[in-house]
C-alpha cells in the first residue's frame, strides 16, 4: 500500500494558494499596466477562454429562461383561448337549442292559424314509451287545462293523434303511427275515403304507415296526394292533414286501392303539440 506523505498539502489549500497567486498576478498586471508582457499573455491564455466559457454558460441560461417564460406565456394564452372556445361552444349550443325551439313555436303558430276555428292549448311532450317513435306519449297538460279524452292533437304540419287518457296535470296521447290507431281519411282532391292504419314496422323500415279500402276512379289518386281526416270520422275533426300518398296499388278485387302514407308530422322529434279543445260530435239515431 502506498504511504501518504507526511508533508503533503491538502488540495483545498493548494487551490487557495493558486487562486491567490492568480489574483496577485492580475493585480500587478493591471497596476503596472504590463500590457503586452508575459503576464498579460499568460492571463490571455488562461482567463480569456475561461471568460468566454462563462459568457456562453450565462447566455445559455438566459436563453433557457427566455424560452421558459415564452412557453409559460404560450400555455397561459392557450388556456385562455380554450376557455373562450368552451364558452363559445356552449353559447352556440344554447343558440341552436333556442333556434330549434323558436322554429317549433313558429310551426305551432302557423298550424294554429291553419285551423283558426278551433280552440287549442299548447303542451310540451314530457315522456314516451321508450321506443324510437312517439307512438304513445305524455304531455304536461291535463284536466286542469280543459283537456279531455278523444281530443285531437296536432303538431308540425298536421295530425299527431288523439288523447286516450287524462290526469289532473297530464294527458296520454296515441299517435296515428301506433299499431292500434286507425283513422278515417280521404283524398283532398277527390274526397274519396280510405282507412289509414298505424304501422310501427313500416315506420321503422321506410317511415310510412298504411292506407286501405280507397274507392276511387282510375288515376284519381296518385303519389303525392294529400290525405286528410274524413267528415265521417267519429273522433277526428274534419280536414286535418294526415300525410301524403307515397305508394298506391290496386287491390286484387279490382275495386279498391291500398298503399303507404308518409306522415306530415315528424314522429321522431316531437317536443311541443297543440291539443284541440273542440271534440268531434256525431249525431246518433
């Protein structure tokens, strides 16, 4: 094992002595103005690279500090912009919802003006049977608002259905697309009568319902013909638009026609309806 010299000097002392000598050399050099001398040359070789290195390190730290500040500013601006985007998105959604409700109210107003002779009350749909279509649903108006069973319900461009049950502050409606629904209708141009039956299967497949037993002359009723409620219906008021003939075919008996009807009402997006407070009265013998 190598023995440690008894007279060895600790490293820190050596460093302190060398530092002191350097400071003395620098002091003497600057004091005596020994420019161009050997000390100045030695100082140039030793201290100039050291100073350059210190400058480069300082510059690197300054640039990193500037980059860090710039990054923080960008992150803050991005956060503020994201907040603005979220607020604008929320405002846009609110505007779209208000516009949709405004369009619905405008449709109800136009529908109200289309049938001015009937007293009506507006109601909001508050629930359905959970299917894809509003074939049976609840509204937020009931007996306290004058609504009774068998009152007609309209929305959009025409007939929705009929009230089948009531409570103090609600009513249940069966729409014309429900399997249990059938309406006495007629072709608007020729007054030829038919039976319009609800059909959820055909609604799911082609968004149409069925009509049958149409008695008319050849080509009297064509695709696109408007079908409205008939005057002989025992529950539905006369002349309310039901829908438009989409297909028509002669039956095997060669006496009647049947086909499909595209409803005038959007039964997937019902929100507001009008309940006609006038009920159909039928004279009986």
